[in-house]
């Protein structure tokens, strides 16, 4: 048996003082590929509303988990009890709202370890997540609760350096938040969302120098109990996502210890609002990596690296939450890291 138990505590204070206004109507030349030239950044309307809210949140969780193995059967069982308190003060209307919640959730799973490296599994888990946002009037939302079933298989052969995993899942969540259809820049409580999907990932060392990783995710999500949007797909949820990464490490010569890597991330199209009135187009970005192992200079386990996301600085719209709100994708990001082990 492997027993794990503990307590965690979270405290958050979020003081918001914001003003907002609406620009004139915009007609993009291509709604699937928004372009900055469609927008007039020279005109800035005055603020038409204020959002001044103080949010406070506390959450305490007590959890315990046990993992046991009998021959080739591995069983995991765990439980958690949460206490959550939320307080909100709307300084514009001078109104207060609060709520106290407590919830028990549990998770369990079973794996069977075959001698040939194949491990099928099944798991069930529940979730409890207090909302970190408030409504336009400062009202506190009910926590989101979820249940997930997952069945899959993992393949790790003894004679080859590969790992292949595949899974089917169904996730149901209640009290989901969505953008206010009235266009107030705030959220409202939505209905229940059911997501069903497939996840596949493969990792392989093709040689001592070459490693590749590929993954694919298919998600079929829809509102199942909302009276207005029942059957619709939630905004910002792409049906298809995929990624591919490869790296090459030099072990000989003057550049021994140098690793070069590159890969691509694909995100399929997604709906831009709960009404499914328009879609945001798919996009692909390329990433790169340069890393040097400092073992060559007597510092085993240490390295320096340069990570570049969106290598070609592609401009794209990542997602929209309604007809009045979209997010540009992240521009090129360059991150340098240094890891030292003594």
C-alpha cells in the first residue's frame, strides 16, 4: 500500500477597478481569419460602464488516497472534502453577496499490468471548483461540479523505447460560466456541458540522438440541459487538436551536448459564441528549442536552454467568447532557462 494524505489551503483577494466602452460595429472581411486592418484603433470611445468589485475566496481541502497492488492488478482510491467561502462587494451598487459551500468528491481507478507491456485501465473522478468570477452585479456564482469516466490503454514494451497511450473519456460539468449574451463583458451561469473525446499520444526514441512525440485530441462537447443553447457546442472548444515534436542531440564532436528541437501545434476551428453563430478559424504555430548540456564542462545534470514559441511570429485569433470579444494569439515568445544541479 502507498498511502497519501494531506491538507491544502487557498486564499485569494481580487480587487477590480475597471471601465469599459463599446466601439462601433465592425464587419471583418473574413470572419474565419480576422485581420487587424478590419479594426479602427484610432477611435477610442469613452467609457460607458464601470466594474468595481472586491472578490475574496477561501478554500480548504482535506484529502486521502491509497494505492494498492495485488499481483498484476493496481487499484487507486481516494477522497477529498472541501470547504469554500466566497465574498463579493460591488462598489458601484454598494451591494454584497456571499456563499459557503462544502463538497465531498472521490476518485478511483484500476489498472491491469500485462507482461507484454500493455496496461488497460479504467478510472472515475469527481471535481468541485468554486467560481473565481462574479456577475455584472457582483453576484457570486455557484461552484462547478464535474464527473469524469475514462477508459484507456498504455503500451510500454520492454524491448523498445516507446510509450503509446490512448483513452476515451466522458466529462460532465454543471454550473458552467459563459459570456453574457447581453454583451456586458461579464459572465452568466450556463447549463450542463457534456464532453466526450479521444486522446492519443506516442513517444519514441528512434535512436540515441533522435526523439519524437506526437499527440491528437478529439473533443465533442455540447450543452445538455441549457434551455437556450441545448445541443450547441460551447465557445472556445476546438474539436481537433494535434501536436508533433522532434529533437536531435549531438554526442560527439565540438558541439557534443547540444540539442536542437522543433515542432508544430495545430488547433482546429472553434465556435465563437454559445449561440454557434460564427466560427474562429484553425491555426498552426511552430516552436523551437536549443539546449546545451553542461556536463561537457564538468556540470553534470545542468543545462542552459532557449525556448521559442510561435517561431515565425504568426498573427492569428486564438478564440472568441462572444460576438463582442476575441483574443489574439500569443506573439513570438523567447524564454531562456538555466538549470543547475549540485
